[in-house]
């Protein structure tokens, strides 16, 4: 429902907070405009309410005028905040008799949370600030109660990841630290439990000048003494309750907001990638390279493609890794280690960062037993060379009953390898063949997209593994995507050709044109991109602004996005009463965003010394 500008939305939010109570016009004016309202405030308020009544009163008289004010007449159950409060109290009561049902109710309740209450409006409206603070505190109470229910069911280990995130967000909330220390201790991680106490103690002393509470210091003593009172609750058989998929994949905690980056244009490139995917889904896998210099939007294109592909194909699983500029060349198989970790359920960090959805994480977690079986059958030497056997065993154990068979195989294999002593490192061909076999096993259950980013920074072993996989995709439901910068590859390494050069030549000879080149940007395409970017939000920005943004960004995706955000952040652009972006004065293009400066510095660093000196002279003289 379109509600208009921020002040109109603030009027609605205020009457919702005071639902079923008459809110006087004077109070609304004070809330919305503060101590110095314009002379037209009462007339404007009447206009806002009249517009809201038309939008809300489709199914009856919900918002109506009363003498001197306005009334929002709704059932309390129709307001999420009221349901939120009632359900938490009900869950607290249920916990004493049925922790499972209490947890189910909390899952449902926390799913109502969509982010900070009232968004940006809360910062300006006193009554909304008060209600926002109340709801934020209530949410923390619900999260603590949810963790307590998990503890009741013997699932302390699966709550650790969520607790670590919560103590970072709320470092002074000692109840969360107490739960984290207990969860770590019950998971056999006594040292980490004691380290957690030292973390909170340091925070409180350095930032507030106080010591931890008596309750926390007593808990430290209990951990040091292995107090039996801290032992986990066991079921009748003496075993902990069955551990289900980790708590971070349940609905018990609010889902991190997915990162949605601005993406416009590039429909032809998306369609080309989609064609390759459709062929892979039919069992005709292939490699694809997305190339372009820094700032052309390689990552943005691949991210948008993946997002659309997963919406269109519910069975699709996406994994991948990124090569690093500083460590990548000397860190063997870095992107492929990341890929295998994701393929074996190590996805909490990406989920918490908002880069993958809960559904995507669930698909990865669900593949864990299959991939572990494949590693045991076809990729034993990958253990502790490509993937940590210890971490893999922990995740498999956490999977619960459905992972028991895979865990037994994994532990038996680990036992045999320990008895045999430290084997010599596997040969490269063996590593490549086993890696391909594990991917093949996973793709037999779910079609795969494997994305390896920034191959121009890859170590030689990773480049060779990419090449090997590109030759073993026939008949497989695997799309292998690599991204790279052509100029970095052309420069070579240490006076020798870049290892990726031969791979690209080989792929071109075998498969023809499997490249999506983003450097082929015509001038009109750059301007088209800028127009589409600017128009993603309502605005009254003039033609001259669009021309300047195109000129200063060169039409490159990264530069345009960063520059637009930069001029907004420095106040050169602002929103009017209707929420439309407008120019606030003369735009300053003299300073550059940090990311743009970083790209330019890398480009300059690649120049020969003589060219760099000439560029410096030209810059000083203003040429």
C-alpha cells in the first residue's frame, strides 16, 4: 500500500501505536512537527488523515475522526506488536510444561520481526522512539527465552553461533554471556567458556569501569571446578536429545536481512548466463568466464544471476569461493577449500552476513550426509588437505540421526588414517579427480553452480583445478563460473605468463565463446546504466547531474554506484517532503569514495614507472 512521504507514514505509525485510543490533533502536530510547526500543519495533517482513511477504510471504518482527534479502531490481534507481546508471555508460561511447544510459538513470533521498528521514523517522533525501545527490549527477551528452550531440549551446542552473534550486538547484556559460557562448557569447550568470561570482563572494565556481576563470576568458578550442576540435561537413555539442523537455520531467531545490492541493466548478459545454466540443468555442464576490469560489475552480475536462478529453480545449489589479492597466490586451493566447506554445510557465517537466504543454507545443510559419503567413498585424501576432518565430523555429528551413517563412515576412515600415520601429500591429479568426484556426487542430488571469483589472484594449483574441472563437466549438472580481470592476467607474474592464460586459451579452443565480457561498454550503454541506477528511487535529479555522474564514473557499474552513494552521504543530495531525491546545491565531485580510490590506485600501480611519473606531472599541472 503506497503511503506517501515520511510525515504521512509517521501519522499512521503514531495512531497505530495508540490504537483504539483517540489521539488529539494537537498531539499529532507536536509529534510530527515538533515545537515549531508551520502555520499549515493542521491543514496538512487533515490532508494526510483523509488520504490514509481512503487507503485503510476499504473494509470498514478503521480510521475515523473524533472530536479534536482521530481513532484507529482495530482488533489488537491485527497489530503485530500486540501479537508479539502476547505470544512471548504465553511462551514463558508454556515453557514450564512443554518446551517444544514454547519453542514453536517463539519461532512463529520472532518471524514477525522485520527489522528496527518504524525504520527511520523512530528517530524523529518521541512516542515512536519509546515504543521502538520497548519492542527492541521485548525481542531480546524473546531471544533469550528461545535459547532457554533450546537448552531445555539439550541443544546447547547448536545455540552457540547465535549467542556469539548476540553478544557482539549487545555486549553489556550479561545474561547472554552467561548462556554462551554454559553452552560452550556443555559442548566440551571449557577453555572457550573461560575465554568468554575474560572477554566480557575486559569489555566491562575498559568501557564501563565495572567488574562482571556476581552471577557471572560464580559461573566462572563452577566451570573451573567442573561443577556437576552445569551438566546438560539428558534423556532417559542417558544421551543428549537428538540434535536437529542448527538453530541458525530454524525460525527461532530473526533472519538476517539479505543484502540486496542495486542492480540495473545487463539483461543481455543475464540472458546469456541463463542459457548456460539451462544447458547445465539438462546435464550439459560447461565453464563460463565473466571478465572485465575493476568496477565493471562482475560480482554484481553474478550475484544477480544467482539470485534469479535460485528463485526460478528450487533445487539449485550454489557454492563457491573467492581468491585473495594478498594471500591467494601463496594459499593453495583457497577458493576450492571455501567451496567444499560450503558444500558440507559450513554456511552459518554467510547466512549471518546476509549473503545467502535461509532456504539456500538449508539446501547446503541437507547435502551434508551425501557429500560426506562421497568424500569417504571417492575423496578420502581431501580430508585435512582440502577440508578439515575435525570440523567435518562436528557438523556431521550435529546433523543428528540422519547423519549417523555418514558420521560412522567418516570416523572409521579417520581412524584408519590415524593408524596408518601421516600419509604423504596426495598427488595433484589424485586431488583433482577426487574433488571432481565429490562435486559429481552432489550434482546427482542437486544441480550445482560453482562460482570462483577473482581468478586473476588465484594460486597456480587453484587455476589448474579449475582447468581440470572445466574438462570434466560433460554429462553433469554443473555450471562452473569464473571471474577475472583481463589486464591483470595479461601482465603475467614475475616475468612469466599468468597461469590462467593457458587455461583461457584451452577453453576457447575446446568450447568456443563461453565468455561474458563486461569491458565492451558503449558510451550510450554507460549513460543508460546511470539513468537506470538513478531511477531506482523517486527523484527530481536534472539532466546535468546525470551527465556529470556518467562522465565521472565512465559508466562503470561500481564507480557509478559508489559515486551516487557518496554524493548522497556528503549531503549534496537529499530528499524533499515527498521522499524524492533532489540536488541540495552544487555537487562536489572532487573527493572520491574509498572503494573507487582503491581501484584507481591498483590501476595506477600496474603502469610502468615512466607512465606513473608522467601521470603525476599531469595531475599536478591540472592536465
